[in-house]
C-alpha cells in the first residue's frame, strides 16, 4: 500500500480539511476530526498551531453570532468534538 508523506503539502491539505469541516454540520466533521487525531503526533508545530487557532476563532465567531445554543449553526455536540480536538492539539503543542 502507498503511504502518503506527511510533508508541507499534506499538512496544508489537513488544515484545509479542518477549515472546511468547521463550517459543516454533517458526517464530514467526525471523519475529519478522527483523521486529524491520528495524525497529530506526526504534524509540525506550525500546522497544529494554525489548526488550534482556527478552531478557537470559529468557536468565538459562533458564540458572537448567537448566544442561544439552539440557534447556533454549530450544535452543542459539535462544539464538544471541536473542543476535544483543540485540547489534543494544544497538548501536543506543549510537547513539541
């Protein structure tokens, strides 16, 4: 089986996938989060920092758009999944 190298191009695509999934409320969220979780130990600090920042900015934007959790585009369950991913990324950033 062919192995995709974890190079700059691949990591930029991972950031792009995260950014796409952040704006969705579908199955792609779970797939993206799971895949990124597997790759966190292999990724450069630069890209992990971008991902952490992007999640944080999206959460803040979602909060500003609506304080009512029922009216937010990002559901409460989705919030938890993104927060958990951000915590895992931030833990890795402390190690690197």
